[in-house]
């Protein structure tokens, strides 16, 4: 685990991907030093690990990152720049450190007031380098929805929690495929279609993780709770049939010609192991999660970096687009592996405690 954390904090942008932002600033989706969605997911993994271990050094690393980035000035608001606020809200929920109250409150207010909306009130998936008019992406629920749920619950602001739950409803209406049980990457109201109808693995992993963590981070009342868990279980039943012999899943879940992808595999492993612990889903969840964990461990190098992680993925208009996404170590790959391994440690600990009892 220490190698994974070190591998994430030592990632550096090598210039391979030059993606300037709309405001003219340089885009950095690789290193640990930028306020963007890969770093936001990475920090969520670190905070979840800290909650499990209580490690003071890890907490100091997380707090120093936020202090440094907030002092430098936060970037323009969009879906992806909201992602780091999730980990900060979870940290604040546990510590109540007053340093984080103002940036959290101000960002949440801006999300509610200023994020562009699609028809039916969904968050339009605008990002730092592109405006995606009238588009819903499954990534949005993890990057922005979970923040509103976590911070809203911790700050006793029910309107934020309600908005998070609304986003899960709107997105499930347009992205959950009733035929396969899986989720499409995106939807456009402009053409009213699901683009390439891609059953993209990491997008599905955001849902597997997102629905379970939404239920954990805030109070989801009935019947919405049963509705979301029903969609989640339908997705999981489809996923269990598509796990390959290595324990992994392919970047296009239903396409045998696409490569095995480890960030999605780690996300699915985390979700399945967590579901088994909480008593959700089919009985096979625990065993499938364990196989996913083994696949993740096999792909961690001596430098602590998770291999076979696909780079950030825009909306594809054909399936070949997804097959061609390059492999690149990233903070989100590291974080999803940390989440998966942490859940594996919880399972091992509970097993030992059960034997001792």
C-alpha cells in the first residue's frame, strides 16, 4: 500500500499529453500537483485509506496538498474541477478543521448556482478544456454528485443531498441500458442518442462505486434507496458474466478485442468487495471482487505504479475510439487500486477476527 501511495504522489507530467484548458492554462492530468479530476479521485483514495489506518503522516500529506493548492488559487468551476472537493468534504466531515469550511461552502454554492444544466436539470458535463453542450456523462456522478452528497450531509444542508440524489435519477434515466443492465458512457439531448453506445468499463466503475458510496455518504430514503440498489444489482449481475479469466474487465466490457483495463477492474473490485461486506448484491460478489483484487496486485509494478490504466477518455463517437485510448499511469488508477486494496484489507481483518471469535 505504501508503494501505491508513493507511486501516486511521485507521478509527473512528462509532456506526452498536451491538453490546454479553455482559460489558456496548461492542462495536467498526470502529476499530483494539479487541481483536476485525476488528482481529485486520487485524494479520495488517500482519504479513504486514512480513515481505515488513522495514519498521521498520510493525513499530513493530504492536508498539505489542499493547503498548497487553495493558497495558489482554485481553478474555474466545472464538473472535473469539482472532483477534489469530494475528498476534502470527507476529510472535513471527520476532522471539522475550520480551514476547509469556507472553500467547501463556496464551491457547493457555486455548483448549485452556476453549473450549466441540461434539459431535465442534469449537470452538463463541461470540463476544463471543453464545453459539452447538453451532454450527460456517467463520470459526473462521481466527480460532482458524491461531493454534494457528502458535504451536504456533513454540513446539514439537505438541499445539496437532494440535488445529488436528483442527479443519480436523471443520469440513470438516460445512461442505464435496460437491455444489458450496464451503463452507456454518455447521452446528448442535442441528437437524443448515446453516442457510440459504448459500454465503457471505467464509466461503469464510476457507477458501481458511486451508488454504493452515495448510500454510505448520505441518507438515501426509500423508495430511492431500493431503486438505486436495484439498478446497481442489475449492473453487477451483468458485470459478473463479463469478468475475464485473469480477474479483470476489458475497457469495452462486451468487446473481446478490447484490452484489459486496470482502473476499472480496481473500481469493480472495490465495489464488489464492499457489497459483499455490506450484504448487497449476488452471492458471487465477494469471490469476483477477490479475483479483481488479485488482478490489480499482479499489475502493480516495483515502483508502486498500477499498470494497464487507460488515459482520460473523452466521449467517443465510435467504438474504435475506446479501443485506441492509450495506456498511462494516473492518479485515478492509483486511487482506485488503493480503494480496492483497502477493502481487501478490511475483508482480511474481518476474516481473522471471525477466526479469533
